[in-house]
């Protein structure tokens, strides 16, 4: 471990205890790939319920943040608590929608089988999938407008349809805290509207949804909180007071074309 990384790791331990009641509390989170820090000393707590956009330029560590929180990549330092517990003890309360590029779409399975996988925490591994479980899975597909495609091979669906299926799988988990990694990237307008409608339903039901989001122009319309990253935490809080020109300049630096678009939209 390089001296710089060691220093970061030591510094990341010098933080007060996280609040134990919120859906997600992160303290001193530091992640490095090949000795290069990707996230430095991140402290963050979600509101008790909210639609939260994780925003930042390419390479800012947005996807890494979600993966580190979920334990999918190793962390160098820091503490993560989900409803006051390590994530390993809270997995049944967490739903996850990965990036489409992380999925093997050639795997021979149908849409309803993918959604049924979201019920395995309730069914139990190696236990039979019964008719009631498939009915529950079909209801989740119907919720995202994909019931007519239940028996279609997942690889035969369009990108937007595939994204809806994976959203349905997350819904089947009936989680309290959801993580979604760019669910709106590359989807058509109808799919985007369907996904946002579901996110708002989850929010109204008191769930917390953390979404990596790339389109700054729509962020203020779709989300009520944001976490702005560029390896470090730039800002976090309610969208109205956090999604500001100053925060975006600090996050994007000389890559301000996207930030300018977002700010122009807010002024209009």
C-alpha cells in the first residue's frame, strides 16, 4: 500500500459515529483501484425517505460509491450502515438495479424468470418457485408495463425493456432502500417516464431510492435530494439548496458544458 493511500486510510478513521437510524449512513468511505484512490473519505447520510441523485462527471466514483456501499467492491477504509446495521445483515431490505452493461444479456432466461429472482430472499434458495411466486413476478412486470413480455427471452428485448425488467426484479424484493446505477441511461422516452413514475411511487410509500444519474438537465425535476461527487464529496442535501452553480463548478471544473445546460434549464 502506498504512503498516500495509507494516509487516506488513517485519516478516514477519524470520524464521529454515524447516525444509526437513517436508511444509509457512510463514514470515511475510501476506495482505491490499483493503488489509485477512486473515492476519498466520503461521509454521507441519506434522508429518512427520498429520491436521491448521485451526480458527478465521468470518473467521479458514482458507480463505485454504490458498489462499495453494497459490498460489491473492496473498501480501503470507512464504515457503511444500512438501517443501523452492516449491509450484510440488511440485504433483505435492499434492492439493486445494476448498469445494463454489467448484465449478460445472452443468458437464456425469460423476463418473468429474471423478476422471480428478486423473490428468492422470500422463497429461499433451492426451494421450488410456486404459482403464487410467478403471479407476484407477473404483477411486478405489469407495474412497469412489461406483463405482455413475461415469457420473452431477455436477450430479445430492447434496452429500455430490459431496464424495465430489472426494475421489476428490484420491486419484487419489496425493499426499503433501493440503489439504481444509471437506470435512465440510453432508454427511450416512454421507458424513462415509466421508471420515474415507479420511483415516485416508491418515494410516496416512504422508501429511499439512491440513483446514479447522468443527465443534469432533468435532475432537479426528478429528484428531491442529491449527492454530488468528484472522488470526494462536493455537496449533499436537498436539491433546491445543493444543486447550485458553485457545487457544479467544483464538481465539473472545466467540464462545464453539462453543468451549463442544467443551470440554464433552472433559470428558464
